[in-house]
C-alpha cells in the first residue's frame, strides 16, 4: 500500500489536475490553439519516448529507486512549467513530466509484479489501475479549487506538491523484503541486468503476437477519451453538459476495479478481458447513434462500465508473461506498445472527422474492441497459464488456486 498504491494515487492527482490546464496555460502565454495543442501533446510524447529508457533505468537502479527519481523529476518539470518564460520552455517541461510519468508508472508496475503472489496479482494490479483512475478523477476538481485564486500556474504548483508527496511516501515506506534485491543491483552482473536487445530478441515472438491486443486495447481506450467531447460538440451540447457526461463515465469507471481483479484471479484473465473489450466496442459504436443528452448519458455509462471492467487487465497480463530476468526492460517494451495504441486511438477518430465523417472515425475506433477481444482469445492462452480455467488446469494449478 505505502510502497506503490498510495504514491500512485497521490501522483495521479497531480497529473489529473494538470491535464485540463496545459493548453489554456499555453494560450495565456500567447500560443495559438494549434501550438497549444502541440504543447499539450508533449505529455504523451514524453511517455512514449521514455518507455524503453524507463525499463533500462529501473533495471539499473532498481524499481523503488526509479520511482523516487521519477517523482523528483516530475516535481522539477511541473515547477518549470509553472515558471516557464517561453512556450519552448513550457513544452520541454511538459515533455519532462510525461517522461517522468512513464518511469513512475513502469517502476511501480515492475515493483508490484515482483512482490505480489501470482494468484493475487490481478486484484493488486486492478487496484493499481483503480487508484490511478480515482486520482485522475479527483485531480481536476482540486485544480478547479486552486483556480479560484485566478492563476493557472498555481495548478502546476499543486501538481508539483503531489509529486513531492508521492516521492516522500515511497521514501518513507519500508521496502518489501522480497524486493530488496531490486534496490541493490550488482554492478557488472549481466545475469542480473540483461541487455535490452537480448530481452527483446528472446521474447520477440511473444511481443509480435500478444503485442497485437496490447495495441488494440490501447487504441480503443485512447479513442474513448475523445468520443464524448467530440460527439457532444457535434450534436450541439454545451461544454458544461459535456463535462458532466464525461464525469459520469469517469465515475462509473472507478467502481469495478476490485471485482474485475477478483474475477481474473479466480477464473482467468479472459473472463474479464474479452467481455470488457466487447462492451467498450459496442458502447463506442452506439455513440454516433445518439442525438440527445439522455442518450449520451446512457452511452457514457456503458463506456465507463466497459473501461472499468477492464481495469488493470493489460498490466496483469504483462506481469503474467514478463520474464524474471529482464522484467523492467520487457515491461518498458510492453508499455511502449500500449502508449502507441493510446496515441493512435484519437488519431483514428480525428482522421474520420478530417475526412468528413466523425461517425465513421468513431466506428473504426469501436471496431478495435471486438478485434482486441478476438486477439486476446487467440493469443493469451498460448503465453499465459492464467488465461482461463483450461490453461490453469493444464499448468497443474489446484481448484483453490484457480
């Protein structure tokens, strides 16, 4: 709890508070809307650029120390964003925060993979996904309270404070004895720190096959964040109504993380992964059929249910298949695939709008859900003994363990 889950919650509050104000802050600094959008995009760009280096860093200095370093870098980046004298400085600061976020996320994932028993893994990692969602849900409200002071820079200062608090919490938490070796890697021991190229080469077939659902899940989740605002604007809803509908979807999203994890631990990962992706895909396909606030609310609830049901699924599957040697590097490559998918999702929706049919873009993105479900059904049993009851039985796990 203190070593990973509480810091994750605190850290996510700051990221959630910062997200809505990056573009407005850039506009206040004199940026046109297009440039403000580019600056806001530096956050996911920073995450993508840092995913692979994050794995190498965690392997070199240990997961817990990587979390401490990431928290400190995020705090510095947020303070730099608050004090940025130019748009270039602001963009670089946001890029640094994105990179730190990637390191923090990967390190806490790797840390929990190491210390959590496999038969409780889904509940723990679904809870990690849940506290991340709750933090990002709470963050904008705290940011709105700070904005009453009238200065957008104070939101970045708030986020820097949460990054510092998360770092202090990690520092004060007593390291788990089973993970102590992660914090003291032996210099020059190649057996303890395999090279990135060797890890990727050894597991390339896994990444080329199971990587397909990782990309697809990331794509539909990335698109999900855009469809409600874009379609709401398309049918003429006012910004306040769109925000409320988006908040309802986020609220539903937070409710299912622990039941989802318990089902995955008890019956297997496919029992959650497949229905979650199908639900998400069907709900997104219904968005272009809505024409009123009430219809949008019901579809938003369905989107929240689908996404919440799949809370932690990709982190859990990654932990199931990650090697014990080279785990951080492997998780970095896995995270890169996921982030590339998340970046591609909004582009799919935007491409449809640019070609004259927002609905077509949404339907193409919605198709990623059933495709992800099919890919999981096809490839996961090949690589994970925790895919379903059949793979567990073949692995010799008892009924109690199942």
